C-alpha cells in the first residue's frame, strides 16, 4: 500500500513566505489572519501545514476572528493537529486581543455620546452569552471615574441592586451615571423591565443630585440608547 503523501512543511518554504520570518522582516500587517494563527500553533499535521490548517479553522467560523474567539476548546481540538495546548494558546491570544480593545476604549475616558459608551462597553459585555448590568460612574466633566459590574444573570435577565448603585456613587463622588447592559439575543429593543429599572434609578438619583445620563443596551455589533430616542 502506498503511503499517503505528507504536506509541504513550512520550514521548506521560501524564507519570505514563512510566517515568522515574514513578520520579522516585513512587519505584522503583511500577514494574513491564518498566518498569524499559524505562528501561535507552530505546526500543522501530516496532511497540511500550519497555515493550511489555520485557514480551515478560520473557514469554520466564516473567517471571523470575533467568532473564533468564542470557539470552545472542544471545537478547536476537533481539528486534526490541534491538541489542547494549541487550542488554549489560540483562546488565550484572542482573549488578550479582546482585553486590549477594552483598555484602548478606557483611554478615551470622556463620554461624549452613546457611541463612546458602546466603544467602552462592547469589548466588555458585547460578546457574552449571558446578561450583565454595569454602571459607568462619571464626574462633572463626564469623565469616567469607574465602571462597575452590578449584576450577572442568565440570558433572560439580571437583577439590579439600587442601593448598591448609589452607595458606590457617593463613595467615589460621582455626579452622573450611565446604565448599560447587554442583550445576548442580539435584539436592540428594550424590554419593559429595562424601562422600569431605568425609571427607578432615575427617580432615586434625582434625590441625591446625581444624573442618570443614559441607558445603553449593547450587542455584539450595535447598541440602543435611551437618551438618543428620548426614553430617559
């Protein structure tokens, strides 16, 4: 029986085409997504190079890095040549990218619009599969003092402790609040519960001379602002 031919290994490629050397000599922006992921895993399998394997992995999520970042270790290890260690390396690298986005957003500390709220919070809650409710605490200049996860719930909803919201606001001297939570379903329409908690917090805030400036519902790619549509 004739032995199945193996792939042409990356080390046998022209140096200019090898991902690591390409990054070193031509810069990181010259590499494709598959080549960058190939650097993480280091090697492919007997039938395909690391780059070819990574192209196939990316094709399984429609070449979407955000979707790749949500893949389970089980999904990644279903590809021949990807063991648990390689799968964890891919997951860790993409999580670092997500956290970097969150830190970049924090640098823009002044909230000037609902868009800036989305840019701040999407990396934090936009891709979660469960619902979380956060408060962004602001000073008089609308600069972020702190953002606080108030509650974490199931996909159908989350509970909000009003007392904790204002206890923390008084402790850090906040004069304004922005409410924000995610809808894992992707819908941007506020529920009745969303409207009720917004009004409840707005009434409580007014007695303390604290303003509720907005309530922003965040999904993976879009947002809904209560203030933008005069629902506040």
